[in-house]
C-alpha cells in the first residue's frame, strides 16, 4: 500500500512533468483541471478526516499547501503565472516573461519534491538501521 509520502511524491512528479512540458512549450496550463495534485486534493470529495462530517478543507494533504501553509497555491510562483494570463483559456509559454514564470513554478515544485524524497530516504535509512 502506498504511504502518504509516496503518494505525494508520485503526484508531485506528475505536476513536475506538467510544468516541464509547459516550460519547453509542449503543453499548456489548465489550472486545477490538469494538475495531478489538485485533482487529488482540491475537491469537494476530499475531506479532512479530522473535521466534522461535511466540512471540507481545500488542499488538505497537498504537499504544496503543506509547504506554504496556504490553499489554492497561494504563496507560490503559480500566482504570478496565473495573474500574467488572467482567466484566459490558453496559459502557455508565449514570451520570455511567461517562460521565466513557468520556470519559477517548475523550480518550486522540484524543491518540494526533493525535500519529500529526502525525508523518505532518511526515514527508510532510520528504519533499516533499527533492524
């Protein structure tokens, strides 16, 4: 069975892949509709088990939200990326500014992924040394 950290790593790798495609101009951003993390954690059917039944906490369990302490990618480079385009349907690299913004989001996600992988590696090493 997949642990929470393993699931977060798998989903983050999917998000990194999405942003690699955007950065190299082979894809575009459809916000929460094509983000593996959002598809898992940003929804009406993902509920914080600690909350009363029916209470929803957006982004509960998302490693990005855990990193920033905020919901909906607030406090991340995604905000500037989104603001650069507004609610336009087609968000993709179109100039140097958008390329720089895509790179900032990609780097941010990779930094979280690296931290998670490091924690898992450290946890696995400790578990092995306790045997």
